[in-house]
C-alpha cells in the first residue's frame, strides 16, 4: 500500500468527522508514522502559510521537492492542506498533537522542522512571522535554543550564518568535540537512519541540503583552527 493510499485512508477518517488533530494520535507506529510525518508537514505548512499571509508558488514547489506527489493523489494532498487551513484548531494544538505522536523522539521532530524551514525559505525570504511560528513550534516540541538555531542555520542562509550554530557547537568547545558533533549529524542524516525513524522515502532528500550546510560548517571551523 502506497504512502498516498494510506493518506487517503486518513482523509476518509477526517471525512467521517474526526478532526485533523485527532488523526495524529493514531499515527504513532510504522508504517503509519510516515503517513503522520507527511500529514504533519502539510498541516503545519498550511498553518505557517497563514502566518506570513499567503501561499506562494515557490512554497508549493518546495513541498513538491520534499514529497513526490502523483497526479492521482494531488487532490488528497490539497484536501489535507485545506482542512488544516480551515480547521479552527490553532497551530499550537497541531504542534502538541504531533509532538505526542513522536512521544519525545527528537530525531523525527528535527526532520519535520527541517521540512518546515525548507518550505519557509522557498520564496527567497524568511519572514519574521515564520520565524516566530517556528520558534513556538520548537518550544512546544521541547527544543532548546541551540537545537532550534542549529536547524535554522542549516536552512536559512543569513549573511552572518555561524558555522558553530549549524553544528550546534560553541566556539569554546575543543575541535575534537566539534568533530564528534559533526560526525553525529552526518550519521543522523543518513537515508537508512531517516527511514528507520519514520521519514518517508520521498522526504529523505531533505538531508541533502542539511548535509551540504553541515559539511561546509565543519570545513569552515577546521580552516579557522588551521
């Protein structure tokens, strides 16, 4: 059964009167976890689109870069997106439900946050309202500021992007300690590990962008200590 067929089943539950927030509570184990991941990105992406006021063509394209949506399934993806935008539940309720779905497992939540950042910066601008939205989601998921800034730095290419932020390191740390962080992030973003924690195969490509930033940061730090 394909990912989008399973999402269709979730859509049927929604059509029977279950709220989108309630659907998350059932999507805790494989293979349903990958369904939950996809719906979470669509749903929170829809809520985030309301934060900066509009959905741009670039944001839609960015979502398509994360999830290869067959034409036959476009209607289902659009339906989840529209339900999320129209649902009276606020994004904080969604974020809590999604956090409960992963029961404190930070790795897939970091993957989800990466997907949201990918969409947020797709139009070439990281809107202050998007930053406020994502900071609040991160807070609900229990991320400390260093974790949030690490993910943000991997996607938001500010002119003053700090390579230490990208690795979640501090400039006072020993080089060997930073190297261990770098190695851990490389392992964490390996496709096999990502799929094992419930990230759909289509979304694993998010790791490519993260790894470019991670490796560039480690190279910059090494150069600074040469």
